[in-house]
C-alpha cells in the first residue's frame, strides 16, 4: 500500500508501526544488541523518519527505508559497544536501494528458511531453533541445553548456518 | 551485518520469536506526535577546537563525565559534551552533562534569535520551553536519559530542530 507522506496521518503511521515494527526489531536484535540498545536503534529509525519526511521521494519504499535505517543505527551502536570509536552521526541516511536485509526479510523467505532448518541434521536443527527462539541465551546455556562442549558452540553455529545458506541457495 | 545474521533475523521474524516489547511499539507510535511540519532539520557539524562553551549552565559538583552520548564525537572524559548543529544559517550549540539520574543541558543559538524566540528542549515525553538570553543562551536541568532534540522557534521564520540524539550513561 503506498503512503502519501504529505498526508501521512496518525492511522497511517500506526499502520507503519504495525507492519514494520517487528522486522525493525529483528534486524536490531540480529546485531546482538540487548533489548535497551535494540529499542534505541528502532526508535532512532522512527525519529529519523519524522526528521526526513520531506526528503522521501518514494513513499512505497518507506518500509525498506525504515529497515535500512534501523540497520545503520544498530551497526553504529554495535560498533560503539565493541569498543570501536563512536561513529559520527551520518549527515544523510543512505538510500535503501538494493538493501539485502529489506529484500530478504519477507514471509516467504522465512517459510523457506524454516523448511530448510527442518531438513538439517542434529545438532544443527536444535541449535538453530534455540538460537532463534532464545536470543538472549549465551553459549554456556546453549551448551548445557544441547549437552555440547561450550567451545564447540561457536564453530557448530557457523557450520550450521553455512549449511542452511547453501540449502537455500540450491533451492533458488 | 553478516550473511549469518540476515539468516537469523529472517528466521526470528518468521517464528515470531523474540516479540517486540510493548514499550518499543508504544514509543514508535508516539513519534508521530513529534512531527514539526515546516521545520528545518539542523544536522550535526564539527565543533572547531577551542570553541568557548555556552556559559548558561552552572556545573553542579560531583557530576559524572558524559561517557555515553552515542550520537556524536568521541568521549571527552571529565568534560561536558559539546555538540554543534547547523541549518539555514543558524548554529545551535548544545552542551550535555550526563548525571546518574538525569541530563543537564546548556546551549546557545547563533546568531541570537532575537525577541520573541523560544527554545524548546524536547524528549519523546517531556518538553521544556526556555526564552534565550540576548546572546542566544539557554539552559535546563533534570532531563531524562534518552532521546532529545532542541528546537528554536523564531517569529516569522520556520523553526529549526536539531536531529534527535540518544544520550545515555
């Protein structure tokens, strides 16, 4: 549904929150941000939208713009939490054209990914389910739940995700 | 964000796992009320070294250094953070001091906006009005940690609003 931003009224805004709020949250959390930082990344995107309403030329891309902006803000917070120097606030929000996150985060992608997870062998299937459904679980907790050595969680996670991505690519 | 993280984000969305906290959605809806139609948005600009900071705020004793203004510049341990914004030929300097329980803020609009101007210091839930001095200085104390923006309302001209900044310990 296209949005006429000059006439973006409160119901239309609430509709945007309803449609994109979860995807924005998931993008922020995928950076490993805790809930306070993820909330800041999401709120940043909404505030940037309010600041930038007059500059958005293509109302149909507002959703992609919100997700791109959340990703940029989450990346900045993530870098600052990692001890890197604080990045300066970008003067302009980059255009969302071709943003792979926005392109990927569709319901259809999610369904295909879960179907692929179900075809993985153990421990991949259980590990990925736990990582997704218990995003705050640390490696120690995952190791206990899966009865695996803690040192193998990281390498196994990487191997399982690579396997999952290759299944999806074969499927394309 | 790596390919792995894209995959995990897509899985989370499809699973409906990790629901959005109610507060996050409430705050997102409330942002609509923060629109300022016709306002100029003042983006951050570099602060030249040696700039004199606004004198409007008396520094309370025992304040903590501002270690966490995420949205600009490097930490300046022991010193309040000075941020500068500019738009439409107007510069707004904002000096932020982060205390344990609140934020103190002093600033200056240059050139001084003149008679009838108001400076509005906004957070998503609280707004404070100050009438700048003849030299354009203003100050307030006791703001909550989190998002803030300073707006200069000028008679006969569009308001100038700084970009929102997230200020936390």
